[in-house]
């Protein structure tokens, strides 16, 4: 059976479908964003924090060449390697930090750890090649290549235009001054070119996210099938049950202290009633529960001073036949009225 055409996918993906894509490692990624951010950050860290290391290298070689008659070449190997390694630490650290940050942004939370794997048992389809051969994808790649050359060229031209004097070397200038001027001018080029390429990289990531969102869309048939799978998923049922229990606990914490009476089974069922004589009508079931929730209702009633009356048959009838927030049915008027009269007599004696 062939895959549905993309035009038929008009329904936004469900959370379950999004999670399935993430489990397979199918998420929006941009190599441009990761690579550009890594190189840009590494260059900036080298320019900002590597000056002292570069100065140490310069001092090392100036001293060595100034005393060639007294310096053994083999003795320069370790100091030179150490100086070069220290000079690279800022660039490596900045690049790794940018790599970790951009990767975390693209993977999201929790990270999508699974990546696509090569599996001979799966039938071959052309779906995986769609991004390579589709006109849109090819056009975007070509446009990115042109924009890269254009951005770098414009950045270099702009840097020379603004900082042109820094590129001019004074014939009588000391080597240190020439190095400093060249470093400042190179930093300008890095900032202009890197900034322009970062804009392009962010745009590439946005395009990747839009493509993934389109790819994850569902046909009506896929949506129905996904919903059926979720309904039968034990984990989904457990999560739904936990949410309902939490909502019930919050509701009874508010309603039970304001109720007039709690009718109990006395252990398995508990139903809280409230009657507002000013509004008229019949008493309402404001909270109900079984087992653990029933115990919680009884506990709240005792703490709040709400009377607890044991009427097992009535408690079961109220629990099974009346929804929370609804008035009791006519056939239960007399039984409930008898309980309320009993409660009011108790309150009168207490008063």
C-alpha cells in the first residue's frame, strides 16, 4: 500500500504521533545551524580569550629566533606544543559549548535519543529520498550555497570598507603592532561573516521545522487509527485515570468543607450534599467517591465539622445515580430530606 500523498495530510499531529517521530529520531535538524554556531563561537572565544596564548607563542618564537646559537631545536618541541595547545583551548571550549547548546535546542526536552538505523528487514521505499530529489529541497540547498558565498563576500567587503586602515601595514611598524592590527581586522571579518551566516543558519532551522511539521501531519484515517491506539494503550489509560483522580481530589478539597452532610456506606462510598434553601430546588451532590476518595471525603468532613451520616443503601444510590453538581432525583427526596432534618436537629442542639 503506497504512502498517502502529502496533500491528504491536513490534520495536525497528535502528541502521540509527535512522540513516535521523536522515538525514531525524526526531528527537525539543521547541520547549518550546528556547524555555523560551532565555528562562530570558536572564533569569537579565540579572539576574546586567546590573545594571551597567542602572545605567549609569539614571545616563545621571538626568543628562540633571537638566540639561535644558544637554543637546542629539540628543546623547543614541548614548550611550542604546550603553547599551541593552550591557544586552542578557548576555541575548542567555545565551539563545544555552542555545539552542545544548538544540539539541545534541536533535540528539545526530553532529548530524542534514538536515531534512524539501517534495517534490512524493512521494505525499501522512496520516502527517505524525498528530501534529496524534491525540487523544493534541491532549490533550497542551491539557494543556501549562493547565499553563503554572497554573505561571506559582502561581509569581507564591508569589513574592508569600514576597517580598511587596519589592513594597511606600516613598513616601520613593529611585528607586535602588525599582529595586533591584523587580529582586530580579522575579528571584524569574523563578526560580520559569522553573523550573516548565523542568520542563514537560523533560517535553515526554521525551514527544517516547517518541513517536519508538514511531514508529521495526518490523514483523517491516520488520525482515527492513532486515537484508537491511544484509547487501547494501558499507559494512556493509567495517565487518564491519574488525571481524573487528581481533579477529583482537588474538587472534594473545595466542596466537602462547604457541604451540609456526608452520607457514607460507611467504608466504600461517600457522598457530600449541599442544600441552599435561598436558591430553592433540591439538594445537590457536590462531591462523591469510593474507597480512597471516600476516605478522603470522610477525613475532610471530620476536619471541617461536617456531619457524617451512615446510610449504606442511600449512599450507594446517590453515588451510582447522581452526577457531581447535579440535583438529586425526585424518588430520593424523602430519604435525603430525612437525613437533612436529622442533621439540622443535631446542629440545633449544638447551638
